[in-house]
C-alpha cells in the first residue's frame, strides 16, 4: 500500500470515528480537522457510503450515522493509550470522587481493547508514574457525575447549598449550564438559579444535598465563553463564586 493510500485509509477511519462520537458533523469541520479540501471530504463520505457505512446527509446541517449503527472498537495507538494512563494518575488527585470512579471505569474499558503488546507497555508505564505526595487527595465532593447527567439531559436539580460568606444554607432549584475548575482546585457548576433568577456559580464541595427532579428546562442560549467574559468584566475575579 502506497503512502497516499495509507494516508487516505487513516483519514477514512478517523472520519468514521468522528461520525460515531458526534451527532452531526459538517464537511467544513472535517476538512479543517484533516487539513484537506471540502471536496476531498465529499469524496471520502461517498467512499464510506459505497463501502456500506450508512451515512446520512442532513440538509444545511451535516453528516450523521444511522441511529443504532455501530462499528467495532477502534484500536488505540500506543501514544493514545499512554496519554489515558498518564491522565488517570492525575485524576486520582481530583477533588470529586464520582469523576475518579467514572474515569477509572473508562480506562478499564480502554485497556480491554488494547493489543497485547500495547497492554504490556501500558502496564509498565502505569508502574513508572507517580504524583507528588505533597499534593493531597482532596475528595471533597461526589456529585460531578450526577450534575453532568442533569446538564446533558436538561433536568432541574434541587440543591441545599452552604454559602461561603456566612455558612447560611439555602434550598434552590438550579438549571446546570456548564462547569468551571478554579485555581483553588475546586469544581464549580455554573447554573441558572431559579431562586435568584440569574446565573450563579456553585462550588460542588458546598452542595450539602442534591436531587435530580423530574422537571426539564429549555437549553440555554448563553454560551460559556460569553458567560465567563461577562463575569470577568463585571467582577474582575471569575474564580470567585457568586451564588
């Protein structure tokens, strides 16, 4: 197989992986990602369709795979596997225990699809990475995974929140919008607070109770970039929660 053929095969595989991991993918975004022309992407999509991959084109939106279509797990390269193992060590120091649990489970599944030769190298690498003991294990919250699910499913959350200023407790219904990790190594959820009728930032370690309600909300039109820009402009200190 010649160099150009190998390059195209690699790109076709990557396009298929991208289609499987995203709901809609545009030809322009694929072209930018692989540094080729949009016309080349058109030809690649046709080639995949002719090979039997059920790719649909949604007018003025992009490409999507037929619902329910699955391809076998893609093999991870040695570099990709090493990156996951390295990050796993860092995640173990994270302040939210639910994130540690979910990431550890994900890495276990990644290891399951590695080639034997790569498995041996990954096991060796995992034994040769250490994080300074000076960095404490600060598992101060356990709600990140739950909030992530509420954010992506547009579910309202009922929380009991303890203020950082005076330790007062308030019960609020919030609409999770985004996450923020600050310099103090705390996870914060940015949410629309129905009590304050405005967006607020809540530290996860100050959420005393949390419950997912069977109430949905409309997706927020505000972008995370715009929120952070406004907060920095108005308060000069975006790392300070305003809740």
